[in-house]
C-alpha cells in the first residue's frame, strides 16, 4: 500500500506546491489537503477539505483517512497577514489539535513534517553569525510571531518525545524568495526604492522557493527525522541585495522606524513589522550543513536566490502580473476526481 | 558565553543516524552552485577592499604617529588558525588597529578582531567596524574562524575592564575573564599567541570615569581623558603620540584533544592565568627598558 499524506495549509503557497510535488510521486496513494480557503494552484488528485482555522475536526479526518504522514505547512510566519488572535488560533491552537489527532489512540501517523522559520532564532546584537539547530537564541522573543512559532516548536518537541515511533522532521526556513511567494522581504524589494535602516548594513541569508519545496519533499522521501535549518549558502549585505535587484536604497532613521514606515505600509502595502526591522539591523545566518550532511543538495545559494528573484521581478515588469488563471470550483473538481465519465491514468 | 554542558539530550537534535543517514544515493551533480555575488563582503561582514582602504588611511598614523616597533613576529604562525591574545588599554582602544594593521602588513594574513557586541549595535560605526575585520565575540564565531577557516583571531580577554581602568593602574592586567579564550583555543585545536603592547596606555589616558553617566548611557565606562583636556572635543578622537612597542611571545600549545564538549575548568583557569602572567612579565620587562613614553 502506498503512502497516505495529509497536507495542512493547502491554500497557502507552501501547501499547494508541496501537494503538487507529492502528486508526481507514484508511491503516494492519497493526498488530503486542509485549509480554510481553497487551493490556489491546480491539483490533480489531492482531495481538498475545508476546515475552520484551528482544525477542530482534525481527529475525525485523521481517523477516517488513516493517513500515515502529516505535512504541517499551515503556520503563519508573516505577522502582517493577520491580527494577533487569528495567528494564535492558526499557529498554536491549530498545531495543538493536529498533534492531539496524530497521537490519539489507534493513530496511523508515522511521520510528521513541520514547516517552521528561522524567526525562532530571533535577530539581536549578541547573536552568533551562524545559528546551528541547537544554538539558543540570545534574547527572549519580543514580537508575537516569534513567540507563537516558539510555542509551536514546543509542541513539536513534546509530540516527538511522547511518540518515539513517529518520525518528526522540523524544518526552519530562512528568508524565502522566488517568483511566486510574497514575504515581507520580497515586498520591500519590490518597492520603487528599497528602504534600509540608516547606518546598518546587515548580512542576510535566503532560500529559493524551489529549494523549499525540494527540501520538504526530500525529508518526506527519505524519512529524515530531526530539526534542520534550510537556507542557501552564504550571507550577503542588504546593500548588495538591493544592488543585485538594481534598486536604489532609501534610508530610514534607526529610531522610530516602525512609525516612519507607517505611510509605506498604508500606501504601498509593504510590511515593516518588528521582526523585519530587527533583521534589517542585525541580520541572521543559519548553518545549513546539518541537512546537507543527510545528503540534501541545494540548487541555489543565497546570492543565487536573490539573482533569480531579480530576474523574475524583471520578467513580471515586462509581461505584467500573471494572476493565476486557476480558481477552485468544488463541483468541477469533484467531477474530475470521482465521475465515472472521466478516463484516468492507472499508475 | 553559551554553556555547552547545560544541554539536555534531545531526540530532535541528536545526530543519531536516521534511515536517511545510512546510505543515500548522492546526487551525481556535485559541481559548485552559481553564486553571483556583487560585493566582496564575506560571511563575517569583512570586505578586503574596505580593509585595504582602511590600511591605506591608517598607515601614516601607524608609521609616523605611533612609530610602531615589533619584536618576535616570527612567533605568529604563517598558516593555520591561531588565537592572538593581548593586553587592552586606552579609553578608545588604540591597540586593536595597531595589532591588526601590523600583522596584516608584515605577514600579509588577515586578522579578525573579536570585540564586544557594543560595536555591532552602533549605526555606521558597527558597519565600518565589521567591514574592516571586526567580529562579535561569540564563542561560535571564534570556533568557526579558528577551526574551520584557519584564520588569525585577535582577542582581548580583559574586555572593557582593560580600557576602562584609571591611568594610575596602567600596565596592570585585569582579570582574564573566565578563561573563555583558552577553552576556545582548546576546542579549536589552535595555539594561543600572547602579545604584550606598550604605548596604548599613554595614547589616551583615563583621568576620571563618570560611572553614573556611563550607566545611564549603557556604556561600560565614560571617561574624561587627558586628550580631552589637551585638545577639547577633538580629544575624543585624537591620540597622544605615544611610542608603540609590541612583543609577540612564543605560542602556547595546549596538549588536548580538540572538539571536546567540555574541558577541565581548573586547567582552563591555570592556563589562562599563565598566559596573563606571561604578558604581565613581558610588560614589566619592556617598561624597565623604556626610557621615554614618547620616544621609546
């Protein structure tokens, strides 16, 4: 019998792309995707289930589908996407419910993959240049997204300890850039001029969205358990990032930056949240060698990621924004998946 | 300093071979990735171009103002990692640039200078400091530079207690912290090279320390220096032309296995005390021979 996989956050960039990758794998029998909103990418055989944001019916779904693997990508790492309470519901309560379902009596779950973020390390003056997976952060978290991610990782730890028969993989992703994903950093780089904090030129690290999806698929394929940093090789100064993107820079005062950038937020829709301000002052590097030691190979370095992002931006400037032409229509999807009239390839 | 022994065994962090670690088909393509960098800033924030520029600007100061003289430069390894350890002085320390400049011009090897996070947090200064070879003094940073990259790393174990002391205490070494520098050298498997510096103390003597103001400003000390009295506000950035003499002492090798999770604390403290004593004795010797603060 092939694998049966549950993907949370199917409607997000991550979940959708991971489900797409899993559909290509003939050893995967069943893919069930959960989210509050329908998927934004076209999926062939993934079953979409609409749930409320804290996954209260999850235990029933896990029992009914007998999944052996859970890929938990439904974690909010961008604090400007929603209000504090909604983020807490999704990240903390959602994860609690997920693990409650996975560790219930008679659970068939044997592998859990959680997508976390290098935000859990913070960004502060006393930081080492490189964080290993076991390097403690130097300052307690001051913003809510970091606090909620640390809570989530706590549940992951407890779950792993209570369920030694389950392979638990926790991936911490660095700043993601790519042609599709929208992050606070990608929004800054898409402004006509790129803001920087006066007097600071921190070194940042990036990971390409392709490597993100590849690494998730990799730990699923090879059942790699443990915590792993996922980031491209090398650090580069923010000034160099702007230079690769061929953008002029505009200084922000180091004090009261969040206030000064309020117009930017209101007018341009660019995120300038507290964690991004810390990052633009002190930077962050995460040591990616642990995952490399298991055999994973990146396709992009940090600088390569930025260059690829700059190319995608230039292309978009010329051909315009290609809104994904895809819209999820429940009836249509049901027809393609289940109607006897549709001729399906047999694997 | 991170405490390596306080680490509980952790299922998710243990490097136990999971199925994947046993035999993975390596991807055939192991050619290096395309890395389109647009600057020469390395992972530590250092730029060789900026460093060369800084050396050009600083060279007249080094040669004509401080008239630096070295002895024992042959004690610094020409390759591989080594931890350079020196005494620290002057309200705004003048010794770090002198040591880095001297070794880089004489040996043509880069020197990375470890310093308090204080610098990293300052706008402009922090960036310039990092571009010209400054690295935040974190044990992980020191280990990576020494063990994995085989670099020369400069550290002042007295920390801010050296430059913060009163002029009447000149050339009296403060406590060498908790000996963290010895532990790093042991773990990295590199020698410690002690350096005694004469001249820095007189280049910017502290006459009075406004400790309340320092506390309010979040600084380790807030000095009134002789330079300020002599030159007014300019004195904050102008050194007195003291004659610099530096003596590099023979490297100290610790005969221990590198990469151990911990080393004997008493051994560390003994070695740290021995290095401190070496430097202190060398300073006394150099001061006995010094005829003039300004002319050596």
